[in-house]
C-alpha cells in the first residue's frame, strides 16, 4: 500500500518516537511488516510515532503509516559508494535522487539485495560519518536537529547501527536497536567485509542504550554473535495485526493442501518441503493432494524455483505443484484459508516466523523445524508440530501425522488460533516494547540531567 502520513495524537502519558525502517526495494519484507505493525499499534495506543523510511519507500500489505520522505536515498547511497564525484555534489542534486516516485521506479528495476554484492556498501554504512557516505550522515544530523525532541529513537537493525553515534551527538534520547534477523545477511557477506562489519557493529554498540530482539531465541543468540553486553539485550516477541484474519476455511473436497507462504529462496527451505512432499506421495493409499506455494521471488532465485518445478515434473508431480506469486493481504488470507497445513522449513534458525503467526491467526496448523523462534512459538501456542531441521523425512512424517489424523489437525489449528491471540498480537508486541523502552529511558534521562 502507498505510504500515508500518520495522524499523530499527543497525550501527557504518551511518548514521541522516531522509528527508522529500511525499505527493501520492491519486496514486502518481514522487517518492514513488523516495523509498520508496531508503529501502527503504538499510534493506536496514543503515542506519537514518526516511521521514517531508509533507502526506499517501504511496502506493506496493510495501511502504511511511514513518512512520505526517505532518508539515505538508495540512489544517493549507491552513487556516493561507487562514484566519488557524487560525494561532493550540491544538495539540490541530491534532492533529485531523493524523490519517492523516482525511488519506487528504481526499486522496480530488481535492485540487488544479495549480500554477496553489497559487502563494501554495508561496511560504508557502518563507517558512519568517518566513511565515504559522510554526506548522508551529515544530512541525517541536520534533519534530526530540525525535528522536535523525541523520547525514543529506534534503529531497525544493526546494519544501521552507525546512526547511533550521529544521534547521540545531537539528542539525549535513548537509542534502541531492534534485532530482527540481520545475521543471515551478515553471514552472506564475503570476506573481509563480514569480519569488518561485525567489528564495526560491536564498536558502535556502546552508543546504543538497549537492543530489543524479536524472539527469546534471538536475544540469547545475538549476545554472543555480536559480542554485546547481555544486560543490554531484551526480547519483545513478534506480533501481528489480526485485521481480516479468521478461522474460516475454504472447502476443497478430499484433496489435502500443504502450503508454503514465504520469500522464495534456498534459505527458506522450499526444496526441503518439495522433497518431503515427494516422499509422502510415494506412500500407497494416500488421497489426492497439492503443494501450494506463494511468496516474493527475486531475480536471483528464479533459477532456484525453476529447478524445484523441474524436479517436481520429473517425479511426476508437476500438476500437484502451484506457485501463486506475490499475494495481497486479502489474497494471502484467502490462500491460508485454502490450506490444511502450512510449512516453511527454513534451513537456518529463523528468529521471527511471521508466516507461522499468520497461519495460526487463521486456525491453520503448522509443521516447522525445531530451530530458531519456532519452538518457543509452537510451545507457547500449541498450534503445530516440531520436526528435525533440514530433514525431509522427518518433515514428511510430521505432515503425514496431520494428514492421517484430521481431528489432531483441527485441534492444533484451534490451539494456534487461541494461543496467538493470547500471546502474539501487535498489541502484545507494542506493550512489551513500550515496557522495555520505559525501563531503559529512566536511567538514560537521569544521566542526561546531571
């Protein structure tokens, strides 16, 4: 949805929050959805929120509450990184490349987001004012100086942690950094960029007052991964908006529908699910079934999907595999209502699991690997089964157990539906986040007064 300027409400007990959010070109990413859902819920609770896009305008599948302007225009960042002349060009020329409409046009050109191509730029963003992107950091400082005071300033992930030093030079507000899956990107960087990036993140962590992870698993993992003090790390588990979600189901006869709803990429494990599906179909006596797939497909993953489709045809299962593409929010909910079970068997420990929450919001049971945030979500809600990671046979057994026992599948769906509403809504996420912010703010503000 297009960005709309938020109507801000002010109450004596409310906070004024600046939350940066990184656009992902023409992709709806989990981090953008989370940042937008949190900002929207904070506004509903009466807080004043400025949700400021970085790089490109953000895309979401619900009302977009981000600002219309963009800081660190992706075009300017690319030009300054790769063409030294643009590090000294006048501001009026920069403003041409900060146009949201131009950035949206550029985003449609399949901008590379693969870390293998972005090592030098990642390190430059972490160099802050001391690096080749100094001009953009100075513009950030000027923009921040012109804004009224904020009570909290939130950075969306550690790839932008160099913002913290610039912010601390201008504002006394607590600086919070969200932790929401950046290790996958960092581990994809080629050397020496990966080591350089991790060293810079560890150094910049001293300017951050607190880190807030999107799951308990990720809070514990990132303490060691980023070499940051444990006492600085907190967890506010992910939550989603319930708007439009329901327990309605679409009838599809006796055909068993297994679904996948995530970005199409090797790390998300669609190939593992296809292998498990093949193993299921080798068992005699099973009724008809389909493997239904939806999610964003980047240019770099087209060959990956084509390989899976080719393998399914070779197995004689080509007519049972359907790729539905990118779905709107309404189409996504309709897609979920058509499923009997959802599985996104990531081959890495996913710290968020947004797709799991979305399935549970619609009373769809899940079968997920025992890694990342999946165990805590499934154990808290009771809405699915856990299987061995990166193991098609174990996944096939988990799917079969629900296929052969519809009553169990129905019970797990109901548990997930209720459990999500008790623990993983956007309202829960916002309240937990505000609680952390308030605890962090008190000592920071006392220190600023001295």
